[in-house]
C-alpha cells in the first residue's frame, strides 16, 4: 500500500485520503486485516456492506449457507443484508 501522512474516514471529501491498496481502494491496515472503502455499487446507501472471511472448511461453509438459503454467489453468503465473501 502507498501511505499518506494522515488518515481520513470520509475519503471522497478529504484532502488527505487514506492509503491506497493494491486494488486501488482507500484502505486502513489493521493487525492481520485491512479495512477497505469501496465505491457504492449495489444501490445501497453508504455504510458497512460486507466482510471477507477466511474459512477453514469452505465446502462446509457453502453447504451450511445453501441449507439456510443464504448463499448468494459462488463465494458469497448474505446474512441480514451483510455480504460475507469466503476467501
């Protein structure tokens, strides 16, 4: 990631934006994780839209999501409007 001197949580209106990650999105590096800010793309207002989750048994996670009617893509589970991408 390229780094700027200061952080700003409202990246679209700030003079000193967050560092930019490899995908070109503002991102804040945390211990063992990254908080990314991505453009709105699914018609919902600004807010927390999803998480990437590292799973130990992907097949089981997908089977459980399908059984619950929550699988919404090849690697995506949606619970109460929150998108959980299995990585």
